[in-house]
C-alpha cells in the first residue's frame, strides 16, 4: 500500500532536519515522501523535526494495511440459445478486491469488449454472427490493485441457431 506523507513545518530557524518514522523500523529524511508498506498490519508513523536546538514530534498517525479479499466473478446470460444475428444479454457480478474493476469479454477466445472506466459490475449485449456453439467468458481485473488482483468468470456456452 502506497502512502504519501507531506510535512508542514514553521518556526525557529527555518532550516529543518526531518526524520519520518514509518512505524515498521524504516525511516526517511525527506519532508515529503511516498512510502510503500508491503506487509499487512497497523503502523504508527511519526515525524521528528529538528531546527537549531529544538526538536518537535508530530502526533502518531495510524496506518492500517490490509489484504483485500480475492476477486470472485460470475457471468450470467439471459438465455443460452439464440438465433443467428440476434443478441444475448449478459451480466457480470464481481466481489472482492477494491470493488472497482476493468472487464474483458471473450467470445470463442477472441477479445470482443474491454472497458476502460472502472465499474463494480458489467452488463452487455453481444450479437452472434456465426451459427454453432459459442463460449463466452470475462476476465475481471481490479482497477485499483492492478493485475495481481484478477479473476475469470465461469464460461457460458451459447448455442446459435440458423433462423
């Protein structure tokens, strides 16, 4: 988890020395820094500022790093039998991760739809232009946590009949 620390200090000589204690044994001497916590837990960050002969400490700031639950996703269809050149309606519901996702829809292993705007679910319609059996599935990737948080839905077989 990335956390950005920004220091606002005034008074004394104006020349400050900073020590930011991240609460996990690591420190930084920068006034403003982004730090990555890599382990689950609660940490208490404290800023120490020295100017001349004075030293001041900030309040401790609690930072809780948690492991989001894994993503689970389900694909459903309004029907599994359609006629050629007709559409089927699909819904993808997902849980876990941050709750915002990108979706990639595949029909017969060909990418046919991908979203660029994060969303909590996806509803889409697909028109089948080839008779026979088509397999539809969706890849779901967490929009905030990235590719390490992803899942595939169940696949649905749609039978496309000549009219």
